[in-house]
C-alpha cells in the first residue's frame, strides 16, 4: 500500500484537481515548478535558516511526566506551540512564501478558521513585504478576536465570509473565488493538506519537518526512532500529516487521528467526517466529506474553530479507508475537559484543537512501556475566552 501521492495527484482513490478551467494555468504552473524549486539548494538553505532563526526550530520533544504517570505510559509532546506565532502553521507558510517569491507573485491570499494559519500567513507576508488578504468566516472572526487583531497588526486585510455557516468552509470558498479572479498575480497559501493537487502533497512536505525532528529526538531520549503511537487532532489535517509523514510506511507505529464530534456524532452538530463522510468533491479535491443524499455539503460544527470543516484531506481519507490510521471522534465536552487537565498536569494550555488529541487518552489502552508522541499543535492563548466562558473562570 502506497501512502505517497501518485503522478495524477491521488492518494489511493482520493485527491486530484477538480477546479474551474481558469485555475488550471495556476495549478499547472505550481505543479511543474514547485518540486524543482523546493529541492533547489538555495531554496533549502533559505527555508532551513528561517525555520531555525525565525520559527525557532527544532521544537522540543517534551516528556510529560505527570501525564505519563496518570495514563501509565511514556507520553511525549512535540511542542509545536513553541513555534513563532504559536502553532505548526508557520512551517508551511514560510515554505510557501519563499515559493511564491520565486514564482514572481505579488499578492498572497489565504483562508483561516482558528486564525493560526491566518496569523502565520500575515507574518510571512510582513517578512517578505507582500500584500496579504485573509478570508475568515464571520463567526470565526468573533470567536477568534485576538488572532484577527494580530493579523491586522501584521498588515493583512481580513475579509469576512458571510455565506453558509460563516466558518472555515466558507472562508475557503471566498479565497478560491478571489484566486479565480486574480490568477496571474496571486498565490493562494492553503493552510492544510486539502484542496487541489499539488497542495496536499506540498503542505505535507513542508510540515514533514515535525516527524523528521521526532525521529532524531526519540533516539536521544529512548534509543529508538519509532514510537508505538502517534496521536494528532485532525480537521483538514496538516499537523497530523506532519506528525505521520516519516512513519507512514512503518506499520509498527499506530496512528490515531482525532476529529471533532461536536455535540455528538449523530447530533447534527458535528464534524466527524470519518463516520459521517462519503466520497465527494470539495475545494478542488476528491475526498471524504459530510453531505446530504443529493450531494449538498452538511454544515459542520465544533467548539474548535480549526476543526469545523466538513471534510478531510485526501491523504487522511486514504489512511482511514486503508485502515492505516484509526480515527476517533471526540465531543466538545471531552475536549474542553482534556484541555483543562493538560493545563493543570503539565502547565501548558493547549489550543482547543490540540485538546481534542489529548481527550483520546481515556479511550485508549496503553501499556507501561508504550511510547506515545502527541503533536502539541498549538497554544491556547487564542481560545482563552472560550475556556473562560465554558468553565466560568
């Protein structure tokens, strides 16, 4: 079983590029040039220098002693929350801004849900001196106000998506419309392993620095480069793709993908794609997505702004259907309680997206010598108001 993308942009039965004709020149240019550019020695030098001196890599692999005691195993946290901007998203945007400059683009657009990708995009645009427009659902603008302020301080224009559920899906729709209207001057920095080929593969490659570092860090700490479990939260799936990338062919490593069940998988207010999704096309990619019998997209819901997406990236759809990954659906209440537990046990407040991954622990049966690596994908600063309201803090 192959877990890398094929020449047509598919992972198994999922992927491809299903886009309006006007976008084909953009994607064709990107597909033909991006691999050559990112493998160029000068690009690699620029990228690695920025990861080290600007982003703050390598991020620590931290042994969570108190969590390990509670769950009777060896739990390590890959501290992506310590990256500049507070999440893993910057790994991808640094790569894509260098790519956009080499493609001669003068304007950047992006979509964002929780705001972390928007902040990371605005950050690298400020660094490069390039115009930046961020599309964000109107509801997400309200619940992620600190990140909206950060984007504006960094010089980005934030445009509200007022259609549909006014969340991530709708922000992505608006960004794609913009790209169709401005195909020559604009590069679209997609924030996850979603969208038309070559984006899922490209974003996964930029995020693969996460698992690359883990392999050497684990040797130092445990004398092996392979854990027993990898656990990540998953919406579109970029932090998960980065965590899994260098372990996909190692079947001894169990992969756990944790998605948002919202108020319950069958409640009608959920984003549990693994259970509710059927094959369809969303945002230029054939994948699993929540839809009605006549193919209309079902509005997703999660307390977490970064996980309320109605689909999942094509790589993750392939991992699910091939049974390489086990998917778990975690409710809002379990995620919020897990976020509070991690805060009190380890002194690190997780983003609510990240808290979903920790909520899986009580449903898993670990052995004392099991090595578990969790991608601590983002810090909780942006979610403090949600935590405050939920727990009456």
